[in-house]
């Protein structure tokens, strides 16, 4: 009953239909998206047959601790200027699934996350609440250093950047048709359009596909980078696939390259 009540609240909040619990995503018309709520945990699911399974945000997932143990935070920390004696304030302007924000918070950085898509922001906020209530002391301490702002980072009031030294960007990069992308990236590409005023998941899917095919993502990324570089901060860090071109505009000051990703660093002041 609690799930049903919460599902009704979410449906009203986003003005989306509330489906019967017996509804199966595979039986619905393909190319749409639905929100599941199971044991209080919301997840995103594509509809139709032969589609990826549902995804959610879960900071308690074992993969988060595994990334820490595997040293995924080392290159990222170096890119943002983290030092043992100083953990810079970070604005993650492209929240997504929040993995890098979590790694930065684990390093001791205070991280403000902006997520422009309201559906993803819902998943993110619910994940923060669950983690904060966890009996895992380490997990609760990490998410205590994270705060979520729902909306476009470019619309932030200057006061929100008062303690920010680094703006971190991880723009959604077009899928590589030659490789099999992970289901989380497939769902982001399929379900999330760049217009955050549209909460119709079907319209999002069509809009996102049109943007990918038109190549206008480069313009979006360049505009976001230009905004970030105009702020009173120390640096902007952009995460890119290892062999991807830099975002159109001024060249980065330097790059840090790992096995699969690259961090382009733009000094600002």
C-alpha cells in the first residue's frame, strides 16, 4: 500500500498516468518509458521487447565501493585539484547517475549536484535519502557531503556557487554504434531529452533521439562549457571518452588520460 500511495504522489507530481500494478513493460508500445516503484525504490524502464532492464540510482550498490577500491577516484581527484590537505568545493553540473559525484564526496569534497531532468532528479534524491538512512556509517558520511539541486546549472543563482572552486561536467556522449552500450546509457539516451520542462516520457524519448541524430548535442555542450568557464571559480573539468574530440571552443589547459576516459582541465583563475 505504501508503494501504491507513493506511486500516486509521483504520478501527480509529474502529471503522468498511474498504471495498474499488473502492467508489464514488455506489453506496452516500444519506445516509451515508465517509472517502477518497488519496495519504495523508483526505477526507470524502457517499454517493448528486447530492451534493457530497469535502472535506478543506488549509492549502496557494491559497485560504488568497488570503484573506490579500484582507484577510480585517483585520476578524478587529480583532475579537480584534490589534495590531502584540501578538498575543493565541487559543482557537478551534469548529475546523471551520480557516480563521480559520490567518488568526489568520498574524497572529502563538498559536492553540489545539478540534475536538469526532473525524473533523474527524483531517482537521485530518493537515493540520497535511502543512503543517509543507511546503517552503513561510511555510506551515510559520504552522502552527507552531497546536495542535489533540480534544474539547469546555467540557471543557478550566483550565491549557489559561493563555495564552489571546480565545476565538473560529464556531457552525454553519442552512443558508439560499433559497441554494445550499457543499459544505463541506453536508457539515458532513449528516455531523457534536453528539454527539462517536458515530463512526458514518450515525448522525451522521441526528442532525445532527434537531438542525437541532429548532432545538436555539441552546441549544448559548448554552451554549458562556456557558462562554466565564465564563473568565478578555479577550474572546469570535463569528462570525455578517451578518444573523443574536445568540446568545441577554447582548448583545455591540460588533459589527464586513463584507460577509457579523459579529463580535460580548463583553468579559470
